């Protein structure tokens, strides 16, 4: 391996390899000025290119290997060579000795031209450094995995030593140098690790003798770590301070919001605190400011579903309902639809509880029950604001439902969510709320029932022959020879067998025939049968397609369509 120092600039490498154009480089350099960010970070933040594209270009142009650290088990003797805080500062990680030379250490680097990092590691280890290209995300995840617990534990030991006197605790929370307090570091680290592991929620749960921390990843909870119960009051106090809650109130439930930047991306964190018998339980829901607005193609619509979805969105007025249980991706679908409809010639107003993501060009109103600004009162005011499209966060009662119906009949497009199990069940729910069937038939243009299933990890999923029972669940003949897949678990998916989720949809467009059944107060079965006749796929049918093409497993399909 040639270790001659290559004096090259990242911008030149990226232009030369065709990852970005000269104009994009100039734009990136302009944006970078005064921001304190590196050029690579700026280009990724601004969406000009991706971390993977930069890593590939560096590898190709400089002749270095490229590595994904999630596939590597790093030996203990290599991990102990360099302190974790130095590795985090430089975003580098030594992962093995060179196979043919024990005096050379191979180091994963997001920036293999960082001479200062190489010099420091050479001085500390007394070994020659061979750079290997990796992405910042891959390095940070690996650092969390190997050094996260160690960092927290050393911080907690320090904290326990400091806590001999109770006075120190109060100073910790409010002192000038608050960022260096171990508890502050602990809360910050818990949030950062959750973000890097793609968690949607963090649960901090008091038990009799310990505090358990669990992350919800792809819809399932995983226990990550436990601490002594003595840490709970300080952790909760810190969360209350940054979440704008009352630190002295320990007997009532409280809600708050935190904004935190993790790896240069802003996260909006909703906090809920609930008193339990062993202390206050904290749940933090993480949403990235830009995660709710995605491309339609990323939601998991199949081509025929996308066509139907587009057709429903083209209606100039009427109600479009998205239904499903909590955490089934309804908000993401609604926000995606709104972003699509958000052009300068329409006035879009939303009423939400709470506003989950801010979208430029859309007027968003947050429900505030204390100020008597409920869904119903906000809607009445909105109708005087000359809207074209109205989004209602959720139809919870008869009053909201009837205003929504009236608004849609008077020429507005209304999009909203409802908690029901199926598309046909949504229509009967509106009838149960006391809305006249003929009004529902007249106003509703489409209903989308949705769920999320976990995607099998593509690197470790195991093929198997479907059993007769599974074939029956998939709606196939019992003697068919079909290969399906089941989860296994590897380093890439953190041994869970799953990575990411995908939407499963049941889209019911309200045709004239369906309007006729609805206006005659037809029940859910009659509505469903007619919709199936007209080509609707149920959630079970849509999920079974994902099982057959190896995207998910039979168990995941059963979770989302158990009662259908």
C-alpha cells in the first residue's frame, strides 16, 4: 500500500469523479462560507449529494478501500488503542491491523485526507495509519456501539461521586457550565443514540431498583440499557428543563417539546411524562423536521395504488380520509399528499393537535383547548379564511365530522384521519357519529386504510418453503410450491432481522355504485364487497404481495391484517 500523502481537495475529487458539477461545487463552497461546516457536510446537508456517493468517489479517486463498519466485528485490542473522545472528535475508527503488517493500523475515515487525525493516531498508537473510506453515519453508529456505553458509564461514575451532597444536584441543573454535567451528557447521548439507531420513541421507565431505557425501532421496542434508580430524578429534571415543563410538579402528567440537533439534522421531540408507582416515566417521540414529507414513491405505493392515489388527490372538492391505528404512518401520507398539492395558486390550511412538521407555504394551526381553540372552533374560523384545501389532524367527534362534511360539499377539498380498521369501516364510523348517509355519499371521494410492516433485512433474510397453513393465509392453493422468507439477524440489522418499514394500503375510491350503497345506509360488508368487485385490494391482499416478493414475513402480514 502506498502511504504517500495525497494533497488533494475534496471538491476536485468529487467534480473529477462526476458526483457533482463545477457549479454545484461553487454553490457548496459559497454555502460553506462562515458556517463552520466542512465541504462534504455542506454538500450532504443541502441535498447536493449523499454520504455514500462521496465515500465511493474518494475510494475510486484516491485508491483507498471502502468499508461499512456495520459488517465488521472490531477486536478489543484495536478498540483500546485510541481514546473514544478523540475518535469522536475526528469521526474516525481504527478497526484492524493490516493483514501483512502489524505496524500498520487500518482506520475508517469519513475524510481520508484529514492529516491532523492521522498524525494524532500515529503519535498515540506509534503505528502507521492506512486510511479506509467510510461514511460519517457508519462511523458514528459504530462509535455509539463500542464507546457509547463506556462514555455514559464513566460519566455516571463521576456523577455518583459528585452526588455525595444533595446541594450539587441543584447546581448541576442550573450551573453555567451545564453542558459538562454528566446527567446533561447522559440525556443528550440517549437521544443521539436513539436517532442513529432509527428509533421513533425513547421510553425511560422506572422500575423497583433500576431505570430501563428502551427504543422503539421499526415499531418494536428493544431494551438498550438499565441504570440505577438513583439517576431517575436527575434525568427527569433535566428533561423537564429542556422541555419547558414544571420541574417541581411530580404528581401530574406533563407534556413538553424539545428541539435537538443530532449529526447536523434538527429533530423535534415531543415529551410526555407520567407519574407511575416507582417514579415518573418519560416517553420521547422523535421526528426529524424533514422526515414527514417524503416522495410519494418512498411511501410504498405499488404502481396501481399510486395511480388510484393520484386520481383521488385530483378531486377539486370532497373528503379524503386516511385511516389506521396510532403509528401506522397516517401523518406521513397526509403530509406527503399536502406537499404534492402545495402550489402557489391554492390556499392550504391545517388544524392539528399538535403540528407535527412545518411545511413552507401551508398555514398550520395548533389546537389549544385552554384557549377554547378546538378542532371544531378552529374549523369554523378557517372556513372564513378562503381556503381551497383543509387538513384536519383527526376527526374525533360528531361536531368536527359535520363541519368537515359541510366544508367539502361547499367546494373545499378536506383531508383528514380517523382511527378505524378498514376502508369500509370508516364509512360506517361516520354514520355512527351521526352524519346522514346521503351526506357521506355526497362528500367522500376516497378512503385509504393503511398499516406499516417491517421490511426483512436484505442481507440476512432466510428463504423457506411456505407450509400449507401459510399458503392458505396468503390466499394460494395448498399444494403450490412457493418460497417465502423469514427474519434471521445480522450486524447490519442489529440482530433484529428487520430494517426499515413499508406502507401497506387499502385504497377505496368512492364510485357511483358505492355512493348508492352508502346513501342507502349499507353496512361495512356490503360496501367492502362492492369495492372488492371494483378492484380494491384489502390490507391482507396488499401485505401478502410483500410476503410473496420477499419484502416482509408472514408474521408481519398477520400483525397488520389479523382481523381482516
